[in-house]
C-alpha cells in the first residue's frame, strides 16, 4: 500500500488532472464490483476553502478503508461507505479505496476554482 501511495503522489505531480461534478469508477472482482462515486463542489476562488467531496462506496466486500490524500491537507483515513469532506481548497485530491478482500480503486480529483 505504501508503494501505491508513493506512485500516486508521482502521478499527482505529473500534471494529470480531471474536473468532474459526479465521478464513478469501479474495479471488477470475483463478486460484485467495488464501486466509488464522487460528487464535487468546486471552490469559488483560488484562495477560498469552500470546495467539498462527497464519496459513496458500494459493492466489493465491506468493510471499506478510504484514504484521501492531497498536497495541501494531511492524509485522512476513513472506514465508512459514505464520506463528506468540506472546506477544501483548489488542488488535486487522490482517493484510494480498499475493500476487505484487498481490491483497490483509486482516482485523482481536481478541484478547480469557479472564478
């Protein structure tokens, strides 16, 4: 897992960015696919911290562990299928989700100022 996080940080700084309102992705496995949906609220300006992420995890094998990593905030670990993170500024956020069967999905989300 530590190597995966290091790789994700490299990808983060490689300049790949995505802007979404609602994002869904999944990783097929032997049972039901591990699926993650993310609703984003973009910050109003480059210096404001009024953005947010709403993450919903389903499928796979519960319980889930989710980690949200950014260059601006300390990494946070969550162990629930619904996560809401508020007061986010512009920037890249890496979301890594793992289920109990060790299936992993990850995605980089870019929060971009509206103005």
